[in-house]
């Protein structure tokens, strides 16, 4: 297959995936149209520095323990689209200003070709700033106040669906929250599946305070960790969010230099099951981070 044909195959698959995701009702399961599976991978060395210069021949993809040929590979710096989700629920009262500053710093760190949108969520989800190349922040971000309940899962689901419309190869959700969902209609599992279906990487920032009860804090952090680890992102634990500047700069840098790979599952699985993915690199002593797997579509008529 020629490089041109591979590119057309990947583009067609991504467009089909976006259309199928948007067509689902809110109470329908979110599944991956598994004709092709895309991975965005971060590779770091033992000193946690990004590793460049790797070629397609250096990678191997395994699905459920079985190796598959790589049908698409790209290693160049490329634009990305990101959604910043700011938790403005009542439990965030003391940290709204920190979250706002973090969002502004993230925007300021973007390259000219990167696109970002900002949403707030409490008892409902509201658009603060739509996707734009502008680094000027909308005035609405300065009016954010802590109020109401928390629809974290619904917010991740909304961001994933909106990102499924984007044509950028790399897409990310930046969650600034204490992780305490109290009012969502969607489950964390459904939100996660929507992110995987849209090929989104989630970076979750724990904004909780140390005075939150230990068990509750661990439970809330567990949700944020799951969003990040299963999509190939990073969970960032900060003391009241005060160390966010360096962490968010690292996210911007990482998104620009990831490796993008794709493979076609054998037999085009439509069994409705979870399939694990393992990415291996020929060089030793490297840290590999990418999505952990995907949910295949169910058989037709089921």
C-alpha cells in the first residue's frame, strides 16, 4: 500500500469515527469503529526527556498479545486541538483563581497553529471560549465563580464529542478539577469510552486540598488517574494547583512531539469487548505512554 493510500485510509477512518460518535444518543454506549485504531505515543528516556528520532521500524504494536502490522506512522511536530475543562463547582471555591491562571498559562504556551477551547462545568457545562488560534482570553473567564454541583463525567463526554469533529491528528482534554463528580448523568466509564473513541488524550490535574478526607480524596483522584492512564495522558497531583505552570508547559511540549501510529485489527473485530494494546520500542530503558486499549463496536443488530 502506498503512503498516499495509507493517508487516505487513515483520514477516512477518522472521519467515519467522528460521524458515528456524533450520531449516538446520550444514553447509547460509545464504541470504537475498529476498522483502524490510532495511537498517540509519548516516549521518554530514563531522565524523563522526550525521545526523538525513532522510526517506524523501531515500533511494534500488540493487540491482546498478538502483533499487528503498523499501517500508519508519523513522527513530525504537528498542530493539536485541546479542550480545557475548568471545574467551577462549589467545592472549588478556594481554587477558581488558580484554575483560571492555569488555563491562561496553557493558552499562552501554545504555538500559533494549535487550537484550544475552554469550558466551565458545575451543575451544567458552559462554553467560555470556542476553538481559536487567538491567545486573547475571553472576558467571561474572569467572571468564573464557584457554585452548584459537579458534572465532571458529562464535561469529559461533551469535550470528547466536540473534539471528534476536529481534523487535528492529536487531541487532548485538560481537566482542572478536584475529581468529585456529584451530578453527572453519564458514568466515568462512558466518558472514558467517548474519549477513546475520539482518539483523545486526557491530562487530569488534581485541584483538591489536603483538608479533604483521605478516603474521599483517594477515590476522587482514582477517577482522574483512570481518565489519564487509560488514554495515554498524565495525572498531575499538585498542592492546591500552585505548581501548575511547569506541568502545563510540559503538556504543551509533549503534545507537539508525540509519535502517531495506527493499525488494523485482524478480522475487523465487532465483538463489543475491550481489547488491550501494548506498544513496544526496540531501544531499551525508554518509558512508553499511550492508550491502554479500545472498546470494539458491537455486532450489527445488537
